[in-house]
């Protein structure tokens, strides 16, 4: 695995690969790898000749009171894990490399990013869309891989790729969970023992909602009430939002439709956690 820190060098290396007709799979990350990240890299490995992963904790997608400074980092461990799954290039740019000078051009995906997490994190998705566009322009991948845990990010990137005519295929990869159901996240590191136990209620509430839909419940208010009742039993969990929405534009649905996304975010101690379930074919 080659570790590269400059835009010039990664471009030169990937140009060579492309000249020899190889397809490039790209997994953009902020590091602190867990099985969720590795599943994206493995998928890229299955589909593409060359796999590139980037690690860059992107300052412009964090709000002023968010966890940019404390976001977990462990480059040594990440490099080892990426190498073990067969990543070919690990791109590790510095903040100065990615944002030299004053940045005046941004990418904004409208509508989809104003709800759910976007409603509570103004500017977050503008930061994500901007860094992802920059990385796409640098890497010029054929395929890119994003986790479905951040479903809103996935649909926003898909829309951006479509609307701005990036010649890239976006692949969504299912959520990876711990054995007890907790969605894997780099931020789980912030959870104390008791908080981690309490956080399980998030997945449990999504399972409850799936069960209710399977049993024919169509009223979103009834489903939300049942979920909130369950979550309230864990006082360490502070629900930020709970949404039952369509899976393309993420607009609230009062009645369950054919494909429905149930998504939530909650604060548990120092961690802000997100989770979701996509229920198809109702
Ligand atoms: O999902 C993430 O880790 C980040 O939002 C991403 C896509 C790497 C952009 O910084």
C-alpha cells in the first residue's frame, strides 16, 4: 500500500493506473476505522482494480461547537487495517494541502440537506459536498463507496453526482452493526459503559418500527409515538430528531409508502449518534 500526502503525487500515481486501463474504486473517510469502513474497502476491492482510501478530518463540515478537535484519530492503526484489506493507495492530505489559501467556492445540495441532520447542523452538508467534490476531482474514481448509516449523506452525494454530471457510480453499502445491534461508528468511542448500553435503544426502536410496519401499521404518528415511548425509557439518550420520510428527498411522510426511511439522531453523553432503517416494498 502506498501512502501519499500530496494532490500532485496522488494524481500522478492514479494517472499511471488509468493509462493501463485500470478501474479506480474510492472510499473517502475521516479515519478511526472500524468494520463499517472496512466493508466499504472490501466492496471496492471486489469491484475495482485499484482501491484508494482517503483519511481527512474535514474542518469545514464541523460546526463551531462540534467535535472537530476531539474527533478520534489513529493513523497508525488505520494504515495497518487498510493495508490488511488490500487498499492500494492511502491518501492522507493535510488541511493546508486541501484548503490552501482562502476557499471561496463551495458545493451545496439543496432541499435534501436541510432536513434531518441538516436541520441541526447548519453548513455540515455544504462542507461534506465540497470536500467530496474536491476529492472526486483529485482521485477521478470510477466507483465511490458510502455507508448507508449516513443515509442522508449518501442520497445527497448521489444527487450531487447526478446534478453536476460527475462520471462516477455511487455505491451504498449496508450498515455494519455490533453483535448487540449498535451501529458501528467512530464516535462510539466516546460512550461510557452505561451509555453504550443505553444507546442500544436506538436500534431497538428502529426494529420496533419495522415490526409495526410489517404488521400493517401505516400511520407515522403512531409509529413515532411508540418509538419515542421506548427511547424515553433510557434517560441517558436524548433524541435529537426522529423522521419517517421518503428515501429520495427525505421529506416527512404522514402515511407509510412503498419505500420509507426511518432515521434518527440522538445525543448519548458526549457522542452524537445516528441510525436508520430503510423499509422497502410496503
Ligand atoms: O462520512 C464521512 O466520513 C465524511 O463525511 C466524508 C464523506 C469522508 C467527507 O468528509
